[in-house]
C-alpha cells in the first residue's frame, strides 16, 4: 500500500514537472526555428538570436530588466532587513500594526498597486522612466524581504545583542557579527524572492515607465502582438542567465566546502549571490554596449520620441534613420488607439504618433495635433493617391499615411468554398456548417462593421435601431456558432490552418497567405472598412523639425520598403507597393496585400463619441454572451 502511494506520488510529481517545464523546452526549441512560425518547426537556424543581438531595443530591455532587478534587490534587502530588525525591538502594538501594513502590498491586486504608483508620480510631476521603475520595484520588493527575515529574527534569543554588547561589542558589531549571521538564510531567501519578483514584474513596470524605458516583460508584451520568434530567443537567453545564477548560488558553496572551514563557508555563502549578480551585470553590459559614434550629421545628439503600435516597424528602419541623421530614436509602443489617446491627452510629450484614421479625426477636433510644415516635407509625391485626402484629414494638413488596408475574411481553401463566400459575404459567420470553426476579432469597431455591412447598413451609422440590429446579429453569431474571440493570435493560428475562417486585417492576411498556400482572403461585396494608420505630430512635440525628417525617411522608398516587407502591411509608397506585389515581389500573387479601392460600399471610419460608447457597451455584452455560450 505504501509502495503504491510512493509510486503514485512520483508519477504525480513527474507529471507536474513535465507540465511546468514542457513549455520552456518548447520555447527553447522554437528559438532555433528557421521560419517565423511559433508553432511549425521548419529547420534549425540561429537567425533569431542574431536578430536579437542586433536589436538595440531588446538589448536595452535586457539591461534594464537585470540592472533594475539587481539594484532593487540590493536596496530592498538592506532596507527590509534593517526594518525587520528595528521592528523586532519595537513595542508589540507598533510591531503588529507595521506587520499588517507590510502584508497589505502582498495581498493587494497588482493592478491597484500599479495605478497607485502611476498616480503618485503624476501628482508630483516626476518624469517616468528608469528611476520611477526602480523606485517602484524597490517599494514592492521590501515587503517580501521583511516577510522572509521576520521569522528568523523571532527565532533568535531576544537577549543576544545585549549579551554581545556586554562582552565588549559595539552596537554595529553586535548587528553585523552576531545578529546578521544568525538570520542570513532569511536574508538570502528574501533577496532571491525580491530578485525573482523584479525580473518577473510586468503590470507595475508597464504603468510606471516612460521615455522609452522597457524591461523584458514589456518588450515581450509588445512583441507578442505580432508574430516575432525573437521572443523565443530572448526568453531562452533569460532562462540561461537565471540558470547560471542558480547554479552559482547552489553549486559554488559545495565546491568551497572542500577547501575551507565551515565557519568560512557560511561567510562566503553570503557573497555568492552577489558574485553571481555581478557576473550577470558584466555579461549584460558587454552584450548591450554600443560602440562607435557619428559625426557631422544634421541632427547629431538630438532625440526623437516615437509612439507606435507594437511590432509595426521594419527591423532596419530605426538604425538606418539614426545612422543617416545622427539622432537617437526612443520608441514606445501602444496596443490600442485609446491607450495612445489617454497618454497624449494627459500631456505626455512625443514627437511622432501613428494613430488610426478615426483617432486622428478626434485628435484634430481636440487640438491635440499640429499642422504639418510642407516646406520640410518632400515625400507626398511618393504616396499612392488612394490614401491621400481621406475623410478624417481631407487636405492631409495633419497626417502622412503609414500603412493602409481593408478588413476581410481569411479562410482555409480546403474547408471553405469560394461560392459560400460570394453568396453569403459576412453572413458566412452565421453559416452553421462552420460552427465551432471560426474566429471573431476582438475589436468592437471591426466586429460591428461586419454585422452592419451584412445587414446592408453603413458602418458609420448613428441610428440606434440599426446598431441594435447589428448587436443582435453578433449575439446570434456567438450563441449559435461558438466562435473563438481573439486578437493577434489569429495570425499564427490561421497560418497553421486551425480554423476554417476568421475576420482579419489585410496585412495580417498577407503574412498568413505567404506562410500557407491553402489560405485565401476575401472582401465581401457588401463593403468593408478601408482603414489607414498615419504619422502625425502632437501639438506639444518638442522636436517637430526632426519629426518631419522622420516622416520623410519613413515615406522614402528605402524606409517604406523595409517597413512593408518586414511587417506585411501595405505601404503608402506607390513604388514600394507595386514592387512588393508585382512580378518577383515578396507578395506576388497575394491579393490581401493590395487593398480594394473600387467598391463604393467600402468606407472610412468617422469618429463619433456617443456611437463609440454605445458600441463599446454592446460589444462587452457580446463577449459575455460568448463566454456564457461556452
């Protein structure tokens, strides 16, 4: 009986280990994948490690992560240990109150702590960046150190320090020679927990950072919005660094034990984590260190602050612009127009933004943008006429197009017939033969566009009855078709043919079709969204001259080609668009790359705040209905 229990326990432990480590092994394997896919291994290659090492953003994120973690660990360990020792000598009521105060950050939801820190820095007008991230990490690490140290202090004889001083020790000697050695295991445990929490943190870091400062968690979050196998490479590097630290911490004392007395070992054990940390810092600094400076360039020493979508920039665009101008580009990423709007409306300063059409209209109406100086622009003649003079900015007084496209249906040709698509259009999402085999895109704007177009209405309707009908259309879809509501994970999933069809942006469909020849893209005849994202200069931009230079560079043939060929979205540069879609081009024969411009029912979104709020409310109800249907 006992043997059976032991066997069962071993099997259960083995399954738990497999469950935990299998994803890590999977990630490491795919970090050596030759292709872009995160799920289909096409051959061994080191290309993503080379891409990682060449990416300044990734290396700076790596440096930020470990430098903040090490500094926060050291400071929080010292402060937390001293605080714990001090509390142990305080009155019971003070000790009890402070212990409860210390426990509050541990129990508090992390998002609440993050917003609290953000509001604190905003209130005192502290510029967010590296220092604010470090301060926040120190603050949330201290309670973990105190929690680890306090039990060790309680286990000590309360008269130990007094006895040491009676024997001639000074208070400092009593602390360092008597108390600290006794509680060293608790201090080391607290330091390791603090280091782990700091390296791991995303939510607090995301809310307290600024000026382009990103740790790895933020970097991976922005990279994960689009397919980028460099995520696997940099994550594997982190696993390697952490493994080396753990090996140094655990193996080094055993090796030292063979050469030194036990009394000396205990002292050295304290310094092993510090030695490991120092080794990590040296390694990171060596990797991140940039060599070479430019001279005699027009914007030498100047800085351009860009706020753009995650994974929406060619891999060589920023380095090439910096090499050509001598400027430094600091790029932050957002994942929704609304997130970008909140930051800009609250006064955060950027030189370039890349919002979508309807948001540009809103920002123009609220005087958040400045007009372009056409005496500094030489790029407009390079752009295709299809994206010039669109309703959100008829005279292109404020914006220069960046990418553009349609929203349509990506489908598996082996599962979905062209006849069904032509006959049903967007109503194919109500065809029960595809039940459980469809993706809806988690975008209130695009999902309601699909429903409204299917019903024969304008996607810019302000008629509440028509919007209500679209809501009922979507409710019917989620209750009868069992769709999976996703965001950018649709890209890799459809590239692997995991569903029959889904609603998608044309640029994402371009990538999917280039990866899987069985995938197609269809634009329903009842019309769709003709969207564009464009470069604009905020009203409070600090360097508008350099911003104009950036717009020119991005719109030039070289910049636009790098952007479009890497990201997969349609370039606004006419020549680039023709070359990439023409004979021998990277997207030859892929209809998703060329947006449709000859259908009178296609529309550009027009912003209306009341309609937006109504649709946002209804979309939340649709998602709740989808969850209940499962």
